[in-house]
C-alpha cells in the first residue's frame, strides 16, 4: 500500500505479561516433622486468560494486516470470518480474566477491550469498503448518465450505497476515537502492538471509506430527482411547454447542484486512494459537462422568454454538453 501499512504488525500471537507466580508456605520442615516443605502456587487462570486474549486480538489484527492493495479497494478480497472468530475468542478470554483478576488489573482488561472494539470496527468498515458490488453500482450510474436511462432506479441504487458508506464512515470515526483513548504504553506491554502502527493502519482505511462516501454523495446529488438530473429533465419539459421562466429556474437549480458536486469531487480526490482516482475523474468530468449544459439551457430559456433567437444557439450548446457526458467514462 505504498507507504502505508494496513494494520499494525503484531509479532507473536500471544504476549506474556511477565508476571511470575508467587510462592507461599513453609520454606523448611516444621520442627519435629519429616514432611516435605509445603508450597502453594497462586491461581494463574486470570493471567493466562489475559495473555490468551492479547494473542487472539493479535491474530485478528494479523488477518487485517495481510490485506494488500487497499489503494484499490475493489480488487481486495476480504473474508471477515477469521478475524471475527479471533475477536469472539478474545472477548471470552477477557470475560474470564475479569472474573478471576482483581481490580488492580481492571485497566489492563479495559485496554484490551478497547483494542478489540477498534479491531471489530475496522473489520466492519473493511467489509463495506471492499464490497465488490460498489463497482457495479458505479457502472450502473455511468450507464444511466451516458444513455439517459432509468434515473429513478439509478437514484435508488446510489442512495442505498451512500447510506451504507455513510454508516461505515461514522463507524470509522468511532474507531478513531477509541484508538485515541487507548493507553499506548499499556497496549504495547500487553500485546506488543504499537499504538502508532494501529493509528496508521486505521487512517489508511479511513481514507478509503471517506473517499467512497464522497463519491457516492456526489452521485447521489447529481442524480437527485428534484435538484440534480431530475431538475434538468424538468427544465426541458418546461421548455417544450413554452414555460420559459419555470424552465430557467429548474436549469439554474440543476446547475447549482452539479457545481456543488463538482467542488466536492475535486476536493475529495486530493485525499482519495490512487485506485479510486479514475472514478473521481469520471464523476468530475460528468458534473462539469452537466453544469455547463444546465448553464447553457438556462441562458437559452431566458433568451426564449425575451424572444431572442440566440435561444437556439444556447440550446444547441447545452445538447453538445450533454452528449459529452457520455464520453467521460471512456
């Protein structure tokens, strides 16, 4: 992934806490007794559970670290089953540790629980980001814009995708906050994981989900039945009916929407992973031509309202811009 690791390199699967079992009892024979010295060994159940929890969490992190190519999420194959199994095992061990250990180890248990929560969130976000059907949705939207296809269906598809990505981005923000609250030194002592590595891995995933949400949001606005492409179609209907003032208002609404999407895309592309650049370039091209088409149509409607023959020229310019939209995905 260029200069980024996806998740922390964890080293060994389990990490010893370094605590040595205490010995108590007689160190020598009692006077007048031939019995061997009595040695009582403390119960290590809680300590072992804590160690095993750390090991299982590191295995879950390892499953994420082995992902490659997040710069191009659609090419990543990710099965969340293994890391989720490790997380479930880790939580069982933490429950045992909480039961067996005293309050003086509560902070250690809480640290590993936060680590588990962070990994759980990263797994969920990764599932959303690497969903192979994202590319299918984008292809459907492009085909709709190129061929003036079923706007309503395309809008439904992208709206659903936008909602999913928005939820994933919010989940990522929760993960980011969880990681920020983890005690770095304590985490390293318990698991061998450096907090900075975990932060870097999470940031790489954050870039991907934020970029995809931006892309979906721009498309959602572009296809909007009221303010986006729908307003463009509404304006044309008003023109056909000779309602030029209403047409101008609809075209201006569409232009404002496309221009806003254009600004959003241009800003989002600067932080997007390299593998998503092509999608951003296509959407940017589409919205630029759509905005220019809406401007030309609005000028044409205004000219037509005044009886200005230049209205035909503006109409022709707008149609040329709409035709250019179909070439953006080439």
